[in-house]
């Protein structure tokens, strides 16, 4: 659902091409630019030598704001070889979804020619929605790239209950996926839900859940109730500072054969949903909060 592309820096050495790729990349598009190599931004800067002053300035200013479109990775790089040879070797070691380059001299099926790219190319054409089995592993796999690339993860499911294994299994799966091959610090994890039980019961059940969550990981549970005449606490999301997704059924798993639809949110919808729970003027009445710390050591 979220795909990583190795993008040759020299493809961005003019404003029309730079704008095309950057308008079509980002979490809301389902496409992320691999920060390959780690000094990828510097290579883009170095490719701008033949640009006019205004064009170079526009690209440099846009690159400053580019981090939300980039995906870090632990990579290998040989400074004695050119970018494409390195990228093909890296792809063999740890695959990208595709490599986008100026040329494809080795007729590599995973290399797309930047100048010839169009919406009919299967490796470029993506849907912003997909159905996945309502199983913890498959649900986590569908959003793993987003979770691993984010510093803040906000789960929203009003019906979550720590006493119900069908809610706990996916949460454990999401957090395990978030920790896998992580290259940046996970700074914030929250779960927003509806008040359904007493505070004592909720705290007791969350304490049991902590034994199955990654050791040292803090999760803030925040409970809400609907305001008279306001919207209902109903929709289910996973939001991050970089983007978000909506789950059609819920963040709980189900029976064999059941599916849930995962839909990538637009930047505007992610922002408005974030504000309903995390702004200074939330859409619901705050009830209480609880922080638990994971204790599981695998």
C-alpha cells in the first residue's frame, strides 16, 4: 500500500521534472522516495550546477521541506560506482518497489525510465485503497512502511477494549511492525477510544496488555465521550505526523474470510481528523488518560 522508490538524483535537476515527482510522491500518494544513499539530498543539490538561479532556488527551497516524502533505510553504498549500479545492487540486497532512473542500460525490469514514466506503468500506478484480511499480521503488513517511517503514531478506534483479544492482537502486530528495522526514534504512541467501562477495570486490563507489548514502549490511552449534538465517535484510523489511513471495519481482527478496507487519507482529511482528537479544541469530551509501558522482551 505504501511503496518505496529509489529516485536518481539527477532526474531532479530541473524544475518541471522536480515538481512532477514531488507532486506525485508522499504518504498521501502511497509513494515514498528512498533516501538512497543517505546523502541523497546532497546529490540532488550537486546535480543543479546547470540550473538558472531562480530554478535552483525553487528546487533548494522545496528540498528543505522534502523530508515527509523521504524514507530512510539502512543501505550499502560504494562511492566508486555510479548511482544506478549502486541502486541495482541495493535492490538485489533489499528490494525497492522500483528504481526510477535516466536510463536502463542493463534492461532491468525493476528500472523505470523517468522521462517515459506515465500512469499506465504498473510499478508506478497505485491505488489509495486496498482490501486486506482481518488478521493481525495482514493488517500490520498493510501499514508497516508508514509506521516504520513515523515518529508519532495515533490509533483511533472508539470500540477498543483491552479485555478483548481481537483488539489486542492487531495492536501488538502494529507495534511490532513499527519497531522492525526502525531508523528513527518512535517518540509518541497514543490510542484514542470511547469510554465504555470504569477507570479501574480499564486500568486493570491495560496492565495485562502491557505484558505483550514491546519492552519500554509507552502508550497513552485517552478516552472520550460524545458531546450532545456533535458527531459520533465511530470512525477508525491510524494517523501519524506524515499521513494516515482509515480502516473500514475497525482495528480489531475477525474471522477467517473477513476483510477490511484500508484507505489512504488525503493530507487535508488527515489534518482535520488529527485536530478532532489532538488540537486545543477537540470534537469530543475528554474523560481520562492512562499510560502503560510495554514489558515484553522477545
